[in-house]
C-alpha cells in the first residue's frame, strides 16, 4: 500500500490514510490482514492453536493469553483494517459479524463439553472474542 500511486514510498500510516486506493486492492489487502489477525484474535477456523496452548501452559501464562495477547489481534484489525481500508470494511464488515456470531455459539457449546479447566477457559476466551469480532464488524463511518 505504501508503494501504490506514489513516487515516494512512505510507511507513515497517516500518509496511507490520506491516499485513495481501488476497492479491489483494498478488499485483497483487507482479506490478507484479516487472515493474519484472525489467527491472533482467534476467529474460527483459525482458533485451533489456542486450546492446545492453554492446555499445556502454566496458569500465569494462561492469564496473559486470555487477558492481553488475544486482544492484540482485535487492536490490529481496528488500527490497520478500519483506518486504512474503510471501503473494504464497508463490504466485508457484515461477514465479520456473521463469523463472530457463529464463533460465539460454537465456542460456547464446545466450552461446556470440556473437562480440562484450562481448555474450558480457552474456548470461553474464543467465545468472548466473538463479541469483539462482532463489534469490529459493526464499526462504520455512519
């Protein structure tokens, strides 16, 4: 994006916000960033690393995972996708809300069936991140 439509490339976010990009390019870049942040958020189907990590980690590590680390994916979506790629978010935000709703229901049911407390917390965190995903998908300019 920093090289698109400019003689002088810049990695300054404000310069990228001020530029106008074709919608097809925005959608392509949005999907790329979405996949990257979906692993960290975690959005279904990119959530499979979290229950295993919670199950093997120490309790203090689980608190950091659930309390801080998962929110970084949401921050990235807000900071990059919503600020730089507003036209693409207009088209793809409703799909993001749909994924969030499915994620809440799926992870809640799986969480109730877990016997391991740490894995139950992991699926509960996945369910809670579904609410974050719905919130991010519902953000619009108007």
